[in-house]
C-alpha cells in the first residue's frame, strides 16, 4: 500500500473509531442535563395528569429533572410538529394520547406512529358521555332519540378532532346510526368546561375527567364505554351497551396516555428510558394515583408498543375515513382495513428499535 493511501486509510479508520466511541460515550453518559417533555393538551386534562404524575417517578430513575410544558392544539399535532423538529438526543419528549392515532389520516402530521416514533404507553382510559346536572336529556336513550328527531342538532364537545373522544363519538354515530355535531376543544378540561358553561349539550371525554364534577353534582353521567356497569365512589355508571347493544364488541373503548421519542434516537437511550418507564408505571405510587382517577395502568414499551400504535392508528384511520373526516384514504397511506390488521402486522419494512 502506498504511503498516501495508507495515510488515507488510517485517517478514515481513526475518524470512524472516534465517531463510534463518541456516540457510545454520549449514550452511556445520558442524561447529563434536564429533559423537556411537551404535553400536547392544555393543563387539567387526562394527558396532563398522567404526565405530571409519572414524571417525578421517572426523574428518580433517570437521575435528572423533567421540565413539563403544555403546547395544546389540533389533537397534539402542534406539539408533535414541535418535537419532530428537535434533535434526536433523548432530551425532547412528546406527551400525547392514543399514539397520535388520528393525525396521519387527517393530514395533521405525516409521520408514522410505529416507525418514526418510539412510543411508551402508561395507561388506558374509559370513555364517558355526560351532561350538566340540569340538562333536559334524561339518559343516553333520550340523547339518541333527540339525535334522531332532527328537531335540533345536538352538540358534543371533545378534546380535538382525531383524538380519542372524537373517535369514540364517531364510533357511536356509526353503530347507533345517529348524528350530532362534534365541537372540538384544545384538551379535555376545556371540553368539560364548555358543557358546564352551557356551550354544548353533551361532553365526551374520559370518566377520569368527569368524575370530580359528577361527584360534586354539577355533571350527570349518561353512560361509560365499559364492558359492564362501573361502580365508582358509590356511584353506578351505566355501560353504553345498555343503549347501543351493537357496541358490545367494541367495549371497553377509550384512550390512553403515551410518551414518544423520535425513533432514530440512540437505542441505548431508548432502552434506558424503557427500563425507567416500566419501573415508574408499575410503582405503587403511580398505581394509587391512577386508581384514584379511575384510570387503568397498562404500561407498554418496545415492540409491544409499536404493535399497539399500529393497531390504534388502523382503527382510528378507518373510522375517520368512514365518517368523512379524513384527508387521505387509509389504504393509500398503507393502512389496512381493521379486519385485515392481524394479517398486516408486522409489515415487511418494520424493525423493532429496542
């Protein structure tokens, strides 16, 4: 080998070794500074509650602080765009709901949940329909009849188009063969306040978001999308299956709080977060907080979270398309019909990140 060629070879080798060592060192030393977690909804909603409940527990395991920032709007699409444009270094987290399952088909964000992001799931929730205590709507049967009467279009608030509660309402419309006007807000708390202030007829959300107002007497529950009746704090909450039997195969229905990091982040960092996430989400403290809010601990990481993200997007995309709320046909995006999901998963290009 000529001296010139030898020098070039050794230079490339040393540069490559230095780059690899630097990356490994960065991943092994992570974290060395605070993490910023951006919550895609306003304060007071379910995602905000979970983010603020689990973050102190994660700080204990990761030995760093987590700064929480609310950036609401468009069912977390604004926060998603913000994090997507940040470095893939483990210091920028997206706190959202339901794996961002409705964003791609509605054109609010183009990334693929299971291949562009690594999601971490904390819990699942049960959907609720409630009205003001003085509402003339007596129960969910009465609500459905009023929807069918065409005397006046009833309004139902939700936390954002494409979010869990909008999707649940879309499912109810499809199965019960009724229609009502969806009124989106920037989060669960604003949607609840809209009902309490008389801006809408009904609020759709998680039972965890409604329970305090139900217990205080300012809100009255019409039903929950659980498999059977729920008994919470001495209050019996009727399952929607009493009123729409066709929904039995779809209950329980709800959402779930999730955290996401850009998937091209170093796998060592993703694994470190996964270990901390599972310890925090299964801790007695977190379970107690969840139980008190009628939320159900259900932590998922890695390949299990990837599959759940793909499944939830599949269901959401097809429901939104059938309801005329999608910008794109799911199949054009490579999303299969709901009945074909098990044959679809895993797609040929899929590779677990951790």
